[in-house]
């Protein structure tokens, strides 16, 4: 097999093509890695914000539960009746005290 100028030129061209393909792949891979880092950073920021929103939602749910219990008609009626009983008892006790002072 003879190595002539044509074969050397062809091999050099193939080598240059391989090297340039490697450089292009390396450059594109670097860009993809940078983009991936940016996406990861944004994802972490979104995760942090989501955790904060989750805490706020849980707080609001607890507050709503408390308000729901406070404004429950059955419980309000029971509390109202109990308060009325206390007022009547206080009025009777005042009458008893007034009679004892006489």
C-alpha cells in the first residue's frame, strides 16, 4: 500500500473533521451544562418559595378552622345559653347579697 499525497490529505482532512467535531460537541456540552445549572438554581428557588407558600396555606387553614369553630351556630347557641345562665345566676346572687345586707 502506497502512502501518497492524496491519502495523507484525506487522512488529515478526516483528522481535522474529528477534532472539529470534538470541539463542537465540547462547546455544546458546556452550554448544556450551564443551562442545566441555571435550571437547577431556578428549581431550588421555586422549591423554597413553594415551601413558604405551603407554610402560609397551613397557617390560613388553621385560622379558618378556628373561625369555623367560633362561628359554628350550635356552639354559639350553647355559649349564648351558658352566658345567659351565668347572668341569671349573678342576678340571683346579687339579690341574695342584698337580702343579707338588710
